[in-house]
């Protein structure tokens, strides 16, 4: 879980770019608009960044 408000992919903070909070497995994470498509269409790219990302299905 990220305590800082930064994109879990590129690590840009909310001071640098807008970030959106989302919840997964009772934890909160942040992601920037550039990487929301990764979360939706290619969640396997988040393996190692998001718990159990390998179990997520493409949208």
C-alpha cells in the first residue's frame, strides 16, 4: 500500500500529476491518468507493483 499519493507505476506524486485513488484487497493505491489504461487493459504489467495482479482479468 502506498502511503504517499503517487502513481504506483511511474511514482509521480500528486504534486506532479493528477492521481486517482482506488481500493484493492482492502488497501488503497493511487494511479495517474497515463497508467489507468494499464490497470484496465494490461493488468499483468502491474505484477510486482499490485498484489495478485497476475489474477486480474483484462477489461
